[in-house]
């Protein structure tokens, strides 16, 4: 038998499966979708079996045999294998990358170098002999740690030892020692035979007699009996108990949350939407719904009921939520309804925890998975419904290879399982809404809030006016007054600062110099906590300079409106307020996000100040005021989606106020109050916004009128990158159709990152049948030739942003 194997070597110019002989010993058990260890050149690498056959086109004698079969059961189903092929073609990625993205990190290979000693007798160096201690294979890392690398090198030169690359399997399965305590009779007999001076042993035996016949983890046993491991070991050896390793799941910690009442009656709009979805499911139609519902209209309730319907028919459901909305509050709503049938997958989990959740799905122990983007690959085999909440979110597009969009994958999987997809949003992406208008998706609308609450009253504050009146603070007078009223009434305020591209930087007041990263063409961000400047692109860090590097002036200080600065202003304006700040800096620790939110929900603070991460999902009854400190920040990004993003963000943020009994109020501070994205977000007027924005997109030829594909080139050498970008662009112009527009090559908006210069070329097209093929050819030239010069070329089909 011959196996077709995709090997884990993604830098290789040739992206195709390789044939291997299947040794007789594993012929009976080998299956498509299992992982294997195979020789590849001088190395041993991990591979995935994607096919089995009798004959190879190649000469049998040239084929190498599979080294080892890693999985007895396939880890990838046929459906997912086919999906990965489609994914690789569609996103122009290596097949291996398309395969690996479907598996939890813990299952991907880790390589390590090992020292292999053939004949121990040949080793004469005393220190090295002691280190080897009779072992013939030892990780090179250990030799390195013992300072023996030079000795290793000498022996390698002499040909006495070799250094090999081995696959290290992470021991992903977590096991605990379980102790099975013997019966009472046995224990009492043993106790009698224990010597009187073994006090501790006697103590433990007495404890065990009280717990005769029980099974308990070693850890718990030691905690409860107060006995050390050595004593436990001694009595086990005497026969007082047996032990074994049992597999357990690492339960990600979930804070206890208040039960939210399950509404008894759906609103009319909800009922209509649900009926359409369940009807489509019952008819086994792969129909995509766009559920457009204003914030608080009860979209989640529709999801929950649709899932219930699907589970009742014995099927499974995938629910995707943007990473930052995947709060304990959010997941609790699913856990409350479906209890242990829910698995949660988010980036806060350790790789072991992720693996556990993945296995629960694979074994069919759960029926619903709630997770971020990659959960779209959940290894269910009986899917009845796929939901993307907040479908407009750009995080559904992966920025690294394979550059896939979860929406496309969802629809692809739904076609295989003949099941509906729900795309939900208060502010659908223009692409989706356009498709719904054309009837490609089915539009469902929730136009009223579920509990009939009013939308919050929104006031747009013109900050230019404030400045003219001499107010230089980050807080306009109306917003400051509103905060003060909340403090007096004991109600809560959320202050939102859109930090992206607008964090604090250090500026010389005399000559205007901004301190930039030496590796990237971007200003450094000021971090008050340790008085340092950091680059958010490459990680470069330095002290805050005391003098301007240009003019040596001492009037150099930080400028801008980062969250730290805002916090300081709050402290000055409202000294009595208790503030919780949530941004990348305060939430870096595992669990910090949940902790801060819990503190806020328990009323331990009056003001929650934060970045994007607080724009979503917050649903606390006591929030009656939302303030947006600077709404313009996303408006000025060099991106065709700037207005759309601003509208979405403003709508989301406003939706945080007055979701319950207390009425809400929203203040949006801006320097461009007349912009339609801000003006129309006030009353969540999606439709007019859509019309205006579509007109702009049509005028400039952007999606959804045109598709775009971005080809990016980076190199350490400016001349070289310009040269290759030119060559690449010329190639595209020569091979693509006449009506396809090719813009470039141009320097990217951020023209240098991590000492690499960046150029790009943008392809705009309505229909381009030759696109994939042409790009594949270009990639082939790059992988076989250009790459050797140090060039990195990436292709992003329908990118989330174009800078
Ligand atoms: P969305 O996801 O559209 O923002 P949610 O599903 O979070 O809205 O619903 C907003 C609030 O309304 C929640 O507190 C939810 O429990 C409540 N809710 C949803 N549907 C109903 C209903 N039919 N009757 C009463 N309350 C409802
Ligand atoms: Zn200066
Ligand atoms: Zn940098």
C-alpha cells in the first residue's frame, strides 16, 4: 500500500503530497486523516495522510517507508480534508498550513534536536560520559544547558555521534494519579503489622480506614489527610491502596454568573426570524441568513432557540463570536441553556485546555461549540447550524496564512452538511448587506429592542467648539457634567477610547519631532507604567528621551490620548470616582479581563475606561452613560473601510447604555460631527448609512462593487523590494484580463516594519477567471526563485484592510 502524505515543511517550493510505502505492520490500521512520522531528506517530519492507494506513479524502489503511525484514529475527517484543499486553493496557501489551522496547536509537531550516540564505548571525555549516564539519545538542549556543546561538536566532527531532528509530541493529554483505597479488612490487617514508630504511616492508614474503598486523586488525598507523598508511597507499597493514571479534562475556570431569565415569549420579529431559520433547517437547505437586528433586539435569543431546535434533531451547532466578545457573560448564556453540551474555545485557554475542548468535540461529548474564528473548524461530523455573531468583525479574517475568512468557511461547510448559516449583526458588513439585497443571502430584520426599551439618547459633541471656548481637556463640558450626575446617583459610566492608531506618542514641542521606532516607520508608544517607549509592531523598547534627538530641546514629552492619559484626567476631574481601566496593558494576564469585568458588574467601580475591548458584549443594568472620547480616530485611517468601521464602533458602543430598566444616554465627542458615519450612528440608521457608503464605494471602485486582492512584498533592501514589486506587478498586468485594475507598485502606508521595507500592489476586479491560476504562477516564481534573495511575498485575497 502507498500513502499520500502532506509533510510539515511549508517553506518548500513544491506544495504537493509525497508518496510513502506503508509498512506491513500498520497496513491494517492506517487511515486517511491520521498523522505519521516520515523521513524527508535528512530529517524526520510530521505528515498527514490524505490518500491511500495501491500504486504510485513513481518507481517503488525509490519510495521510503513511513516511520511511524502517530494516530490510530484519524484526527481529520474527510470533510475537513477536502475543506483544507479548497482553503489552500482559495487563499493561495500551502496545503500543510491549511491542514494545520484546523487542529489545536497541541497536536502540531514540535521539533527538537537530539544527540544520538551509537557506541558509548567510544566516548572518552569524562564530563560527557557522566552527562550521558548510559543514555544513547538525549535532547541537544540538555547538552546545551550543561555547557557541553563544544564537546558535542568535537564528537560530531569525529563521527562518533550524530545530531538528529526528532518530532517531539507534546504530552497533550492531562493525567492525574488516582488512588484506589483498599477495603477496610485489608487496611486493618496492614495496620496491625506496621511498626509502632512509623507514626505517620499509621496516621495515614487510620485516615484510609475511614475512607476505605474510595477513589481519590493523590493530590486531594494528601491535602485532606495532611500526609506527604513519601508516606503515601510507602503505604501503597505495603498494599493499602493501588494507583493509576487517569485522563482528565482541564476545566477552564468560569466565574459564577447570575442567571439571566429566559424570556418566555419571543417578540413577533424574533418569532418570524426563528421560523424562517428552522424551516430552512428542516428542509435541509444550505441557506445563509443575514440577521440584521439593532443592539438589544434579541439576536442571541434567536440563536439559542435555533440551536435548541437543531440539537433536538440530533445535530450540532457552531457559534462564532469575535474574540473580544467572548466574555464569560456571553458564554454563560449558552452554558445556562445547554449545560455540559457546550465547549468553549478562546485564546485565553492554555494549549492543553484547547486540546481538551477539541477532543470533547471530536468524541461527540459536546454538541455546541462557542468560540473565536478558528472554532469554525470544530471537528463535528453532523452539523445542523453555523452562526457568526457580529459578522462584520474584521477578526473573522485571519491575517496570517492561510488568510481565510470564517464566513466563507462557514458557508462552505454548510453546503456539505446542507444546513443554514446565520450571520448576525446590528451593523452588517457592506458585503453581506449587499448580498442580502441581491437575494444571495436571506435577510431577517429585528428593528425593535426586545424589551421595548428606548434606544439611548445620543448627543454628538463638537470638540472644535470646546477648543474654541478654551476647553483643552479630553472631556467636553456636557460629558463631564453627565459623568458627575452619574457619580451622584450611583450609576455607572463607560468611557470608550478608540486607541487604534492614536495612542500616546512623544513629541518635541519645539521642533515637532515625534520619536519613531528605529526599525519601523511608525511612532513609538508611550507607556507610563515603566516610563518607556514601545513599538507595537516589532517590540522595540527604549527609555523616554530627556532631550529631543533632533534639536536637543528639553521640551519633549508625551502627547495624545491613550487610556493612561485619560485615567489621569479622570482622576483630576472626578477625584472621588473609582475607575477600572481595561486595555491591552491591564488585561495581559490570564483571567484579568474577566476579573475586571466582574469587579465592574459587582459595582466596585463607577467608571469603566477602555479600548475596543469594552465596545461589545457589556450588558450591565446599572450602566446609564456611555462616553466616546474621540470618535474620529478610526475615521482617518488610510483604509476604504474607515467610515464603515467608525459607524460600526459608534453603534456598538452606544448599544452598551440603557439595555435594561434605566434609560441610557450617550455622548460622542468628535472633531468631525458632520461626517455621515457619525451622524447616522446616532439613531442606528443603518439603511441610509449603507446607501451613502455604497455610493462612495462605487465611486472609488472598492468592495462590494469590486473584489480586491493585495500582494505585498517586503525586503531588507529598499531597492530590491521596489524591483521585485515592479516585476510582480508587471507579471500580473501581463497575465490578467484587460478590465482588471492593477494599482501599484506603491510603498505601503506603513512603509517599513522591523527593518523590512514594504511595497504592495492591489488588484481590483469584478470577475477575473484567471486570478487564482495567475497568482499561483506568481507564487511559484517567488517560491522557487525570488525567495532566495530574502524577499517575502504574501497574497491576501479580500483582505480585511489594505495598508
Ligand atoms: P442582541 O444580541 O440583539 O444585542 P440580546 O439577545 O442580548 O440582544 O437581547 C437583549 C436583552 O433582551 C437580553 O437581556 C435578553 O435576555 C432580552 N430578551 C431577548 N429576547 C427577549 C424577549 N423575547 N422578551 C424579553 N426579553 C428578551
Ligand atoms: Zn526637537
Ligand atoms: Zn518597530
